C-alpha cells in the first residue's frame, strides 16, 4: 500500500513538474513575441477662446524588439489618427445665365480629421492590398478589403478641400525611432477641429507584414463660455435666440444712452 501511495504521489509530482515546465516554456515563448504599447501626450484637449491648435504626440515601445538600433530599419510604424465622423456635402458650382449657382451634390459620412503618419511612404512599407486589408491606406472613407472603387470628382474635391484646411494630413517620415524599441510621431490639430473622440491606431510592420497593433484615444471638447454658448445654440436654440436678442437690445440701449449724453 505504501509503495502504491508513493507511486501515485510520485506521478502527481511528475505531472506537476511537467505542467510547471510547460507553463514556463509558454511564458518564455510569449515573452519573445513582439508587441507594441502606445500612449498620447494628452488624453484631453480643451477648446477655449484663445485656442490656436494643439500638437498631438503619439509614442510607444516595442516589447521584445528585434531591432538593434533606431536606424536599423527593421520595423515600420504607421499611425492612423481619426476624428469623429460627420456628414459633409460637396457641391459643384455651375454657371447659369452668367450667375454661379449650386449644381449637383453628393453627401459623405467621413472623419472630421484624418491623418496618416509613417516611418516611410506607405507604398514602400507594404502592398496596397495589405494596407487596404488593415484599413491603413490614406483614404478618409471606410475601407473595403477588396479595394474601394475609384474616387469620383466629388470625393477628390472633398479630400482636396480638407487637405487645404489641414484636416486631412499624410506625413511620411513623421514617425521616428528613438532607440531600438522606442518610437514617436506628432501631428497638429488645427483651430477648426470638431469636438468628440479622436482615436490613434498604431501598426507595427516588418517586411510588409503586420506584427502588432495598439489603439489609444483622446477627447476634444469646448470649455468655459465657449462650451456654454455651444450647448445653448445646439441644445436650447430658443434660449440662445432669446439671450442674443436681449444682449442686442441691451447694447443698443447702452449705445443710445451714451451718445445722447454727448
């Protein structure tokens, strides 16, 4: 009986040692897997009366990096920063009887802000099919893995106008490695940015293949008197109109009083 008990205990102990060894091996294998962790320099941006834009710095690190130095070029990083979705109407001007009038139009639901930052030009990092599959091609419209249809004149006009307003930005070489594992990229939000949540999707690639991905977000919102006026205008328009009329009347009465005395 003692021999049998000893054999059972020995077997249990052997299995326990085997599981511990297997777990250690698995942990070691996981530890060798490359992964990125990213963050932003700020998680909230306040829009006040003196707001002149803000710079977003996205930074991160590669765990278990196989890159020897910052200049090795072993990895590529792509950052896609999107603002809240909004509805935009693009109209074509037509000349009728010597007068320019609004002609055909097309509506789009697109990101209010869209920026693509990368260590190199996108076509040098991966194939078009790979970029489209992961939705990291420079295109503010939602991506289709099979490839989007060719852009029409309205879409090209939308992208061009947003680009002139610095709301659509493509910046190759804007992401740099500071060491073998640390990297960063920065982009500027212009003064006319929309309120809402902004997300940064960061992709780590090697030899044109995705290795890891991580996301981070920030919130942009008005504060102070701007927030009060915005809330009144869009949530209580009748009150906003009443206050505007009363202020205009008060200013007119004050001006009449001052000029009548002089």
